[in-house]
């Protein structure tokens, strides 16, 4: 049986709605499958908002996931209405821009993040990338080993660049390939490295320091560029 993400999502949404009924307020789909960039190792990210969320609800949802074919593909987010309404606004960019809605709506529960919120999220992500890069280089295993472990930091850089470009003209660009031509040379280098990650494995083994330097310099400049000055 070949894997079909659309049918898988339809089945999951059907089971969630059948199980929780009118308690389901929202079901959305985000991530690489939603962007058309998935590989065979990609998860399917599903975001669910219920009227409220108890530990029993988590148990029920866990059983739904365990009943699914290819359950190892399942990933995502679940919460109650009050938690969603209280969520830090700087973390809501992908919820409002990058989510394919399968059921319901978040209207009246959350507001669109402001430019200030988006700037805060860029700052948070860029600072985390900068810290991780330096920390791994100093305290991790040998550089050629730790360079491999930078993949998630490079992956996060895509979201930083996506939000940074959005701030310029309020245009949401969903995919890496579409975003690439709009970036400066430094941004292009970071994103191209992510896009070519698998094919660069041997180069990372030979020149691991380059991958730390690219990420450190870019995250440093990004962090400084979003600093709000008096």
C-alpha cells in the first residue's frame, strides 16, 4: 500500500470529528507536506483545537493516532480554546499564514500577529540558532559530528527567512524554492545549504567548520537587524 498524505489526512480528520464531535473548533495542516516539500522521512503536522483539553482527551487522541495507518507519520499540536487564545502572539505566524485549514476556524480565538510580534519571533529563533551553533562547536563532539547535528538549526533558518521577508511587504511565500530568489546572498547561502543538505554530507565531513561559520554569521546579522533601536 503506497502512502497518500491527502487520504491519510482525510481519515484522521474524519476520526477526530467523529470522536470529539462539536467539541472540535479547528483542524489545520502545516509543515512540509502542506508546502509540497515532503520527503519519505517527513512527518505530517496536524494542529487541533478543542473547546478544552483534559488528560483524558489526550488519551483519546493518542488512541486515534495509534489506530491510524502509518502512525509514525503523525505529528503536530493540540490544545484547548483558552490555551489557544492565550498563546504568545509571536508564535502564531505559521498558524495564521502557513496552515491549510481542514475544519473550523480560529477567528475570534486568536488575532493575526503584528509586525512587532513577528519581529519578536525572528529575534527568538535567531538567538536560539546563534546559541546552539556556538554551543555545539565549543562543547559538543568533534566538529564533523556536530555539523550533522546542525540540521534542525538550518531548518529553523527557513522560518526565520520566511518571516523576515514577510515583514518587508506582507507577502507570505510558502516554499523554500519560491523564497530563495528574494533573499540576499547571505540568506541564499543558508537556505541553499538547507535545500542541498543531504548532498553536502561529504563536504560537511571534510569542512565542518564552514557550516558553523555560515550559520553563526547569518544568525548574528539577523539578530542585529531586528533589534529595535530607540
